[in-house]
C-alpha cells in the first residue's frame, strides 16, 4: 500500500514536466478577400518537434466563429505555414484567439 502511494506521488509530481509544452509564436492571417486564413508558426526548439496551432476567427454572423486546428512535425528553428482555413460561406472578420505549442515527439 505504501509503495503504491509513493509511486503515485512521484508520478504525479513528475507529470507537469512530462506534459509541459513549449509555447511558440503563431501568426493567424486573414487572406485577401477574407474567405481564407493562413496559420504560420516557428519552432523555437533546437530539435524537430510536434507542433500544434489553433486559430479562432469571427464573422459578421452572430456566434459563427470558425476555428482551425492543425498539427505537424516542424524542423528546429523553422517558420512554416501549418495550414489554411477556407471560410464556409461567411467572410472572416477578425482574429479572436490564437495559441500554439511544440513538444518533443
């Protein structure tokens, strides 16, 4: 019983470091015509990492907030276009939220 408790405490104490992600710069750009958006990020780590980007936009329609989430392997120190979101009918008005992170694969 005590061994399980100690293991559980050690596992829980090490969990944040295992699950921590490196925040990265992200650029979510509404493209000309406002019918698509580009998501670009830079991997700040010194090794190839698994990166995820998330951009949320607003439109002129109430409660219509298209969101794009994409993930891929990104080489160290490289800025790449992660993906492009095509609007589904309503033009994109502004960026609401943007987040990204990179982790060891």
